[in-house]
C-alpha cells in the first residue's frame, strides 16, 4: 500500500542509494510502521533507534540532535539512511531477516542466505518478528 511515509522512504532511499525494499523491510520488522513505537531497551520510532545511536548518527549526518525528534518519522528514516549508507547495518538486529531483499539473486531459500548459513552466521534462527517483540509480545509472530 502506498502511503506518505512509504513515499518519503522511497525518496530518501533514492537520495542515499539504498534499496527501498530493504529499508521498508527493516522498518516493518522493527516497528510495523508505528511512529510512536518504543522498544524494551528504549529504541524509538520507525527504525527503533536508541537515543545514543541517534545522537551519533545525527552528528554524522550534520543534523541537530534532540531525542524527541526520533518520533518524527522523516527524521528517524534519515538516521536509518545515514546508518545504512555508511555500512552500519549491524545497528539493526532485524537485518538478517531482510537480507533476502537487499540484492538481486539473494534469498532465504537459495544462495548464500539459506537458513543453514543464517543459523551459523548469526548464532541461531530469529524466533520473533521485530514488530511483535517491540510491542512486548516476545515470541508472538
């Protein structure tokens, strides 16, 4: 479904050279597009960014920092773009779930992202959807 937030994400992805399906996957798993989502560890907003990480990414992007701006969906997505474009994918624990959409020809079913590789690379299988976890329903899908 096309929404203003997804349009904004597409524009930001084009500006930063990020695959929009990859970024959309991260946001879907992290917050299920809930701009007011707050994780158990204090992660905030669409991309579930920790305040300390947000301050660091804002500094890298040359943006004014205010923790409350993490609730601004565009600001939050800009910080996501800043992190992804600099290779800091590891900041988001749901990235292994989204790698299949990152580049053509890679998927969970075949290639280098099969479930066996994922298990060994990341120390186990993901057992929750990020969105369910962020809402406190650990283990719910």
